[in-house]
C-alpha cells in the first residue's frame, strides 16, 4: 500500500527554467509534508516542509504547494540550477512521527 | 557528533551470513530511525526508537531483522541469514523529540552475493 506516490521517476529541465516535482498521498491523517534531496552516496537532506494548515511555503528558490482536497503537493524550483540535479523524495507524517516516503524523482538540470 | 554516523559504509557478504550495521546519532537526539532503499525504490521504513519507549518495529520485513539501541544512543541493525533481496542501502536518521525533520546518515550499502 503506497501511501505516498511520486509518479514521475525522472524529470529533465533546462537550466534557468522552472522544475515542478509532484507528489500524491492517500492517507488523510497526514498533517506534515517534507521534501528531501539526495545526491549519490549521500544520505537524504531536508529541503523544505509544509504543515497541513498552510497551502504554500517558500524558501528562496524553493516553494512547496499543498492541495489538501486533492491530496497533492508539489515542489517548484525556480530558476533551476545544475546543482539541483539530484533525487527528490516527498515524505509525509501524521502524529506518529514515522515519515512515509515516496519512490523519488530523479531531476536532471541540463545546461 | 556533528552528524549521523553509520558504519560500515559498504558491506559485501555471502548469502546466509549475519551482518551488523551501526548507527551513531546526533548527540541529544532522542529519536532514531532505520530506513532502507532498495535499487530503484523509495525509502522503506524499518524501525523507530523514541527515548525509553518500546520501539515501533512495524516496518521490519521478517524476523531475520532486529535492532537495538543501547543507552539511548548508538543503534545496531542486525540481519541474520542474509538473502540476496536484503541488498540495499540502509539509512539511519535521528531527530529531537517531536520533530518532523530527520537528519540522515550517509547509509550503509549492503550487497549479498
């Protein structure tokens, strides 16, 4: 039972353009959502998060949007830079603190 | 320590052998998690320790897997009678109590031949 889904295994974007990564969830008890970024041979690092009481959170080039009615969140990166090339994981939690992760989306930024 | 430390970084073993993976969390972090990432898959929850509470073992895939956390700090994940499907990167993470943001280690890559 995949409670958090990232349906795009990969995404390729030109440098300077906007990258949009998507994530869907099924558990209505989730109340906190996070995005992690992972480079090869490193552990995932926290990028940005959003609470279910908000619908948008912005941090520099990164913005996360939450649509609770659609059980959907997205991560926007603008402008995209070569250093943004990594695997991005969406994660969700609901009270029990145990983070449930999606399968990840590999983002490649082309010069 | 400054970050979450895991050892070994790489482990190659033969099918049927036992392996131990170690995690040293950030000092002061009361919560410790084990996840694994199999090839092409997402992060799969294995087990969660919070202070002195009973661990949440709901993610352990079989009784060949066990974990302990001694003194509320270092944790060891043990896999007995390893199988090829156990090959994965095993990731440890820690956090302060009640925090949603986890800090991950670099992982231990296990290859079972």
